[in-house]
C-alpha cells in the first residue's frame, strides 16, 4: 500500500494548503462552493486555517483530555489579499507541531484507534487541505489537483475513519447503515498499485488492502476514487472511473458515509 512518511505528509500539507489558497483567491470570497453547497469560499478558507491552528495547539500543548480541547479559534484574515499568507502560516504551524519528536507523544486521538494522537492529526490535516482544496478548485472552476500517492494514502485514512471506534460512537446511523451480510466493494487505483477491499459484515464494515472477489469493483485514478469517496463528485463525474458489478452497493456506500463537515 502507498504510505506517506511524516516528512512527506508535512510537506504535502503545506503544498496542498498553498494550492487551496491559490484556487480560493481565484474564485473570490463570495463564490459558491458546488461540492459544499452551504459554504462560500470565505467559509472554506476560514475553516481550513482555523482548524490547522486549532490542531497545532492541541499537539503543542500535548492535550490528552478531550474536555481540555481549545475553545477559541484563530482570528480569520480580513480578505482575499491576506488569505495566502494566513493559510501558509497555519499550514507551517501544524506541520511543525507534528515534528518527529511529537509523533509518539501523548496527544488526544479523536478516532480512538491505534494511532498516536499526533499521527492521527497529521493525516487528518492533510485530508483537510486536500479535500477542501478540491472544494476551492470547484468554486474556481478548476480541476482538482491531487497527487496520486497523496490520494491513495488518504483513501486508506478515509476507510480507517469509517471503521474506527469513534465513527461507531459519533456516527452510529452511518456505522449501522454500512453493516451488511457479506457484501463486498473493491476500490482499485489505476495509477498506483493500491486496492482497497471493503466487506460489510453484521458486526460492522471492515476493509483491508489488496484485491479479492467483490460484488462491485470501482476502478479509476486514485484522486478520482478519493474525491468520489469523499463525495466531491459522483462516480459518473469522476474522470477515468468505471463500475463493474452492483452499482447499487456503491450508491448505498456513498449515501451513508458522509463526514460531519460535508
């Protein structure tokens, strides 16, 4: 499976935040966001920068108790002229907070899985920059620009989140909906060597890397698969993507796996 090490992830956070800022400035502050219809581009910029500063504080302060999470958010910039510098500062801060020395430090992990808190937040911040970068690109009528290796790593993260203990606790309706009686979905990248096999069992959805017999196979570039899974476009709109098998299983999966901020 494609994996990014910590340094690659830190660089990608800064790079994809820059790309997001460029698309946001091109779109303009009041532009609607087709992939997040309730948001404007200003909302996107403020959300990404404030989230990066918020997470950086959690790691910097080594917060382990969720009741002690920061209550205040960073002040947003006055307008588009300040967006690139403000977002760059936020990205650099959270990347620096996720230093090698902090990777195994005691920090709250919102997923409740086996990762350290810093490792969880590091990947989550890359996901925020990439997915909201795609949102900004859609507002600017630009194609989303997601590197294949980054997209592949984030697909694994996406499926890990959907099958995490926290998802069952906080998103029980979704967790219950994606249970099943053995139905299988295979997501297979065409531009990396990655594949993800999902099985819907009575005890919950599970996934593993690799291929295998599946009721439906979705094949396409890793970036197209990521943006389909995160509901930034439909399978039909995803460039180079095909479905072989029970398309209803794909629609059911996508309809029941939205994240809270979607």
